C-alpha cells in the first residue's frame, strides 16, 4: 500500500467517523428518534467496552486461552466480581490491576 493510499484511507475513516458522531447533533429540532432506537443506543457503550476487553482476556497471546495460567482472564474475573458487588469503577480498576500484578508476580 502506498503512502498516498494510506493517508487517504486514514482521512476517509476520520471523516466517516466524524460524520456518524455529529449526525445526531445536526438533526432538525422537530425530529424525534424512535423509542426502540433510543433503547438500543443505551447498550452501545457496554457492547463496545466488551468488544475491546474480551479479546484481551481470552486471547492474551493471540490464541484462545481459558486455562488457570491466563493471568489476564483471572484478573478480569476478579474485576468483574468487584464491579458486580460494588458498582464502583475506581475500585474495580484497582482490584483488577492489583490482581493482575499479583498473578503475574506469582505465575
């Protein structure tokens, strides 16, 4: 791939991403989005976060790993448990990172 093609691809992706994000703000004032769409949009952050985190937990070295030797998966499970019980983001991050560092030191 040439440099020009790469630059044009990056610019094009940026323009498309910007257009998608700004489109909701540029809707005329009288346009009302359907309730079904609004309900679906509430799940977007959780879906995106899951799509980013799941491969890191399940594919730590590029291969599917559900073993007890997968420190990231075990630390992720600790973080999930803390998030479920406390609903505190900061405590979840601290517990998950602490578990990861402890497991990496032990394994």
